[in-house]
């Protein structure tokens, strides 16, 4: 076991514990804006679907029920603008994090293979490469990478942590470059329904991929758009030549979404109203926190989408974390997402209205 765990970095969130204790000691209690975990209720129609499917004594299937696959293909076509999506183009997964962490291993990557991800990125992209003992490299522009040995290219738009959105032309250029060099593209689009000052586009959009899904897969989650982080509900969509072997591997590994969760996802993907309502909540919280941070002397960069504000006071991110902890506010230091973030903090919008109001008053 130590041989595996020794490949991994120190779990970054453990370093926040002293600052969390400081924030928690504030007379008004902690306002935790450090983790993007939903706090609002699961929509009632989703809860009802889960309960209705609770009597599920048999094993679920890894590929999901036909109803689930229909719901996914319908959403991908309706929401992403993709065309001619069949069941072969989709695959349910047990939340997106397990996929990110184990994808290089499931693709058979190892020593000598390279995995690339954005300079500022979700740490699990690197963790996945480490678990597979593959090499890893961070990029500013993927088209400037040396394609030699590059087997997996991660895109992330809208970005975690920065909220940056890759435009249609930029995505088209990157997909074309990857195809020219035989590099598999996985696009993490888990925040695609949370665009504020930009309208995020999927790599599956015909204007980006040319109507062909060869060599591209998009990753989607219901954690943020439907408050289902506790359900572990996500899916892949894209190249059947990639998803087919992944399905077989995941069958052997028993990586299946529970039957009640599958039923809940069907309900969630079939309803757009609860997504609109949740967007309105986040829009209001974003506006309050953004204005308060700006008045407090912060500068906000990117942040045109996703559930975070990428903020700086032009000082060490840990100095900023300490300053805000003294106000009872906990945020994530930018260097959790790469050395390039060492002067920024990530401020999550995922706190109850009362807590957001408290943060604004303290700022």
C-alpha cells in the first residue's frame, strides 16, 4: 500500500486546518468558502425519483438503464448541441472525481506516457497521472506542448479554479491540434451550465468537433447543477471507441452507479427548471461576494463562469488566507491548484445566503 500512497502528494486540504480553526473561533462563526460543495436542498422531484426507486434489491448495471442512457443522450443533444448521440456515445460514472483519478490507469497509461493539464487546475488531474506512474506536464497553451508520448490531454472549461472559459475558436484549434498528433482529449465540463459573463461551449458542439467525436470525450457532473454531490452522479459523452473499452474495464471493476441514483439522474436531466432556480441563487451570491471583495481591495480575474471567484490582493495566497481567516472567512489558497496560483485565493459561492451575508458584512 505504501508503494501506491507514496506516489501521491500531501493532501492539500490538510494544510488549511489551522486557518479553519482560526475562522471557526470568530464570534459569528465560520463562513466556509473554501470548498465548492452544494448546500442547497436536492430538488424535490429528484428526491421523489430516488425514493420511488429505493426498492432495488438487485445489482445495477455499469452502463445504466436504457432510461438513464436516453436521459443522458437527450441532455447532451439538447444542452450541448451535439448531434446523433447514441447509447454508445455515453457512459455513467460514479461521480467525476473517481473518473479523473483513475482514467490514466484505465486507459493503460504508465511510465513513458505523458498526461497534460492546465497550469492552474484541479489537483486530481496530476493525481491520476501519478497513480498510473505516468509523467505529467502543465500547460498554458496545449498546442505548444511536445506531442511526443502525450497520450491524454485534459481540458477544463469553465475552469476550476479560475472560472476561465475557452471560446469556440480556441476549442476548435485545440481539438484539431490534438487530432493531428493522435492525442486523446478529455474535456472536463462539469461547470458548463454555470456561465455568468460567458456562454461555455462543449467540445462536442459541431462547430468545435466538426460533427465527429473521434478522439474526444466530455465529462459532466450533476453535483453542481442539481445539488447532487452526495449522490455521486456523473457521466461521459463522446468517442465510442474510447467509451466502449472503458465500459468493459468498469464492468470488471464493479464501478456502477446505484439503481436509485440512476433513477434520480433521469429525473434531474429531464428538468431544466430546477437548474434555472439554482443558477439564480448562485447569481445573487456571486454578485454580493464579488462586490464585497472588490470594495475590500481585491482584484478578480477571469471568474466569468463556474462556482468560484479567483481573487488576489497581490500578496502571498497564504497571507490572504490568514487575513480572511481572522475575519472568520475560510477560502482556498491558489497554490492548491498549481504554483501559478500562489498570489490568488479561490472563493466558493457555495454557502447559504445567511453565511454569504455574514461574509459580506465582515468584508
